[in-house]
C-alpha cells in the first residue's frame, strides 16, 4: 500500500508564479493512481468563509484578525478590492500552514477606484453593496468569462435602494456605481434564483443601512441555501441577528458589526477531490481539522461518498474539530442526488467511473458559475467516451469505458479537479490549465502529486509544477 502523510508543506507552495496567478503552463498529465492510498493531509481555509469574514471585518467597529485564512486568487482579489475602498489589511504571523494571518482594520470607505473581480462571484456580488456605502464612483469589471456571469439582480437591487448604477443595459459586468456614503435601506424584493450570493451580499451590508434591510426573494427555488445559512451565522458571530421568519424573507436590523478574531475552517469542498480519490484508487484519505459542526456545503461529502460506496469515519481530535477519513471499498455506485451544488463536478467525475447510473438534479444554477458546468461536464466526459445527458436542471451520467484525451478546464477550478479524479483511473488524461485551481487552492497540483499520491517531486515533475 502506498503510504503518504502531510501536515505542513516542505516546499514553497507559491514558488511557481504562473500557478499562483492563474497562468497556463500547458496541459497537465493527470497521474494514474500508483496503488491504494494512505494519505493524511491538511487543507487551506475556506474561500466562502474567508471572503465573508474579510467583508464583515471591513465593515466592523474595530480591527479583526482572521486566523488561517485562504490565500488564493479569489481571496487576493477581495483583499485588493477592500484595500482600494479604504480598508487596511496587513499580514500577521501564520497560525496555519498555508500563509499568514490577516489583521483587518476598517477605514472610511471611499470611491474613485476600479474593482477587479477576476472570476470571483463573491467579489462581484458582495462588494457592490459595500461600495454603495463609499463616497464617490466605483467601477467593477473582471475576466472575460466574468462578463458572462449573472449580475442583473445585484444591479437592479442597488437601483431599487436608490444607488446610481450605470451598466448600459447589460445586466452584467462591467458596470459602475456612485456611492453617496450611505444607503437608506428598508424593504427590497429581488429574484435570487440564479445565485444565493445575491442574498448574501445584501445581508452582510444590510445592518449598515440607515433603516436596516427587509429582503424578500420573489423568484423560483433558491440555490445553495447552505451558503445563506453561512452568511447568517457569520453575522450572528459579530452580533448581527438576522431574522428568517419564512424561507424567502430575511430581516436585518440596523446594528454595528462587531470586530472579532476568528479561525477560518478548512475548505471542505476543496477536500472533495482528495476524499473522492479513495473511491477510485482504494485505500484511505484523512483530512485533518474537519469541523464537527459547520455551514459549509462540503460537509455533505461524508454522506454522499458513503452512498457512492465509501466508508466514512470521523474522529474528534479537539473541541469541535476532528479528522474525517474516507476509505475506498473497490466499488463506486451511482447515486440519485438533488442540489449537489458546488460538489457536482466531483460527484460527476466519480459517476463517470461508477457501476450504475447517476442522476443529479436541482443544479441548474451551475450554468451561471465560472462556466456552464453542466454543459462542460457533459462535453468533457463524453469526449473521453462517457455517456452524459444534460437535463433542464442537472445531469444523467451512465458509466462507459473511458479513454485518455484532453480535458478542458474552462477556466473553472472545479472542472480542473474533476479531470484529475478521472485521471486516477484513466491513462493519458491531460488537464488543460491545471493552474486555474489557483482560484481557490493554489497548492492543488502539489498536494495531489505529493501528499495524496506519494509521487516524489524531484523524480516526477514533468512540468515543473511541484
């Protein structure tokens, strides 16, 4: 059995600039698993939590310290944007393994700047309401692919709140707004059926509105309710109690946002490919620092992977945290699953290698993520010999023998990691632009090749990525 363990990197995870900045070093040969796994690893902080805590810390009534935050392209864009709006963010000695802690000190919000959203939904949807509290003009733009992502709900909601927004009718990036230093707030109706981030972005700023915020969703079913729950919990930890008297109604009173010091949980969705690898290769993988209770959608991996054939155990190692271990049994079963959200690419990759059909539903909103993930997953699995059918709100995946080929990433970090999962079992899979994983996990190639698979970085480094 292949044995590998991991806690703290013995290398600089940022030594390859192209990887960190999202450059493309060329197709990445996804390694076939050399044998059953026996890996223990830790992972960087949650992107969803890091960017929420950065926003709330910037709006708080004093300095906050974020311990073990994520350092990735998405978080770097958020930090850069908040600094441009007048927030002080400085590094402090690291309490985790993946980069420094952050001390965030609120400043007077001011405009006269342009925000680069990159491809980060949390930046493009969380920061316009913050910028509305600034004084002066703020422009928003991002990567070419970001201009395809739904933004009309943010733009329309700001206009309904009395903010001057200019988008030339696009309803997407680029757009600009002119902040007057305050927003009255009050009652607001929006259609957030394309993304829960529209709700979260308004909830986080609502307590800073003069009259608070009474927010109602008027569209079809809301996706990713867990992420709204995460937003409500992060606000509660800072003294802002959001009432949710019915499923599509939220009441945020005007209130100060408390400054706090907080530990950022590891990103459980990013743990998905590593834990899924055991179902493909056999053996076991343990992720340390797993929270016993969390609002992260990645916590659902334990139930999902068990349903697909894995054995899952949790060992408590300290107050509220422990180690989650997934062991492969030699089989991967198909599954019927509703609303798998951001876990869908990982599940779809496993489903392509399963022994029976998988039906994923309730994920139509994934068409508006970094790419149309439903179309992308269907195209890439089918290109390797698979059998995937798109539906209105999901995918039907029927296993077929797969062969090697180029797996396109579509500048989408979760598409890239899905290709790596399939490559564990299928020879000659080449993942286009593995560097796109820098969006939320810059260390992915190093962790995949070294701690997970036990491949020595000096003897197996075909592209100089590790």
